[in-house]
C-alpha cells in the first residue's frame, strides 16, 4: 500500500483540531480540557482505541508545552492536536523564534523539567523555527506500548 511523506497510508485520515490560545492565565487548564475532549471524540466518534495512559500523557504534554509558550512567549499561541494512525500529535506554535533546549539532569534543580518530561514520555519530539516564531511537536501513542514501556522514543 502506498505511503505518503508523513508515513500515512491513503486510508488513514488525519483527525485534527486547532485552537488559538489568547495568552491569559486560563490557557493551560483550557488546553488540557480541549485535549481530553478531543481524545474522547476520537475514541467515541471514530472508534479508535485511546488508553487511559494516552489520555493522561497527552494532557501532561499539552500542559507542559502550553506552559512553556506562556512563560517564554507571551501573547497568542496555537495548539494543534492531530491523530494520524495510532499516534496523537501535540503541536504548540508561539511567536518566539528561540528553540527550547532540554537542560542537563540536575536532581537539585527546582522546576524547569517540563521539556525533559515531554521528551521522556513522547515517541517523537521536534522543535523547529517557522517564518514567524517556532513550533514544538510531540507524538504520543494512543495505546499503551505492548511491552509496557513507560519511556519515550528517540526524537522525530
């Protein structure tokens, strides 16, 4: 069966939603609810399997990425959620062109572990500059790993 450049076969449709976050203090909680509602629609409306773990990790990743956008790039941001095959892609755009960098492990550091967490639980991670700003994307499996692994995979 033919596969396109994103690894999607013609019979796999992308299910997606995009929302603008206006930069107020309620964005993070709002984005988490949107992610949970989106995955519930994917499960109930499209008949795809979405594990409890996938639901929880997606909300965690959304929370971390939106928090970073709010902290380092005040102003509007975009949250894209897209299901392709058995993966959910969480993507956050903001207008700051500076790419995030995971910090070296430091057990004594308080806070600033969000990117490390995202990279640890995601099956894929990418941060790239765009004509305006940047886009940070993480891919997560909709179902639990057959081997029960809790760790993520190498970057995209």
